[in-house]
């Protein structure tokens, strides 16, 4: 990833060709259009009220923004007078949102503000992961090192080495696995690429000059794998079918593309790193042939 940020998540993205998105479009305009698409997609309706409330703008400006979006993507929305808003058409294709419900949830998270409650009272609740010790002062030099391709000398501790020690690393990406943030970097001590838990860095980072190793030499980072999952065969046909629908499986399996460097995070996130004696608790497993192929990349 050129921006040095990636999230290890399962699932497909609703992708639409977006030839009209250009650098000339402001960040604010893309934010406006993202909101339009998310509410149209997940609530089935969008009108000026949403834009007015979220962005604190007047009705006329909100109307102009909706008109601008419709002029760019005339086949995405149609007006329904009975519902007093624009509805997504059967041909609706998102250009600014991922098509994941996560995008919609991030917008609903703003409903904690009292002034937004009249619009966003949807019974929404989001479970947050425990906060970890991550500060801007810690992250800033790492992001700079990623973008400027620099080496960093920084303190680090781990469960195997609980005392802080200096590490010289060449970071190339921040990774969020759904629970924790990691730094993917070349480690001078181990002479290999490693994942470092971001919250375990400490002390003032010092720049050590240009990085000798970047993402280009990280073989596992550039190795693309397919993690194939299937319902636990111990389940009844009806329960297996339910899981096939849950995970959008085709012919009883679902193939999830993942970088080899991030495979273990995906396996853990799907609770596939252990085998439960109760098939209803296990629910899905790695397809046996796939498991054999991926064995070399797993502990």
C-alpha cells in the first residue's frame, strides 16, 4: 500500500468504476458524496436533512450538493415524493463508499452527539476494543519513516523480551488487525521482516538515515494467498447452508484473498486458529486442501 496503511479484514468491497473521481475534487466534497452513498445504500433514502445535520450547512447548500452528485451519477438515485427523499435505484453503484456496513456504522457513531439524535436514532451500538497506549508522539515518527523511507532507532518490548531494548527498524506499513495496531518493518536485530505491536514501542525515536530495506524486498508482504473457508462438516446440512449464506459462500466455500504476511491475523480474526469440539461453536473451518497449501505460512 503506497499510503502505508492497511486493515486486515475479511469480505468483498462493492466496487464500481469511478472515472469521475479526480484529484480536483476536494476532500470535503468526497466526504459529502460518501455520506450520500452510505445513507442511500443502507437506509434506502437520502435527503438534504442528513447533509444539513452532519455538516452543519444550510438547506440550499445541501440541495446543491445532492444535485451535483446526481449530475455526476444520474443512474444512482431517483426521487420518491411519498418518502420525501432520493432512493437508490436498482443500478446503484457506490463510487465514494466501500459498500461495507462499517462505513455506515462510522457515520452512525456520530449519533452520540445530542444534536444528531433526531436524525440518527436507529438503535445503533458499537463495541469498542480496549484502548492501548498509542500516542501521536509515538506514531508521528513511524509515519514519517514510512513516507520518507527512513530507518528508526526506537525502544521496544515484547512478551519474549519484556525489558525495553533498542531496535533499528525500517517500517513500511501500519496494519490494523481488528483489535491491535502493528508496524510491518525490517528489523535490524533479526535481519528479517517482522510485525511489531505499535503500543509496545517506547521512548524517543531517532532517525538513522535512509532505509536499506523497504516493502519491495518483503516477500511475504507481496505474496498473495487465498484463504478458503467452509462450514464445519460436522454440522447438519441446514446449519451448513445457513453459514454459507452468512459468509456469502459459493458451492460451499468462500475464498478470502490475503497477504501472506497478514494470514495469521485473518485466521485469528475468523477464530480458525483453534478447533472447537463443539461444531456449533466452531461454525467454519479452513478447507482441508487449502489448509495443506497454507501450512508453510502458519505457525
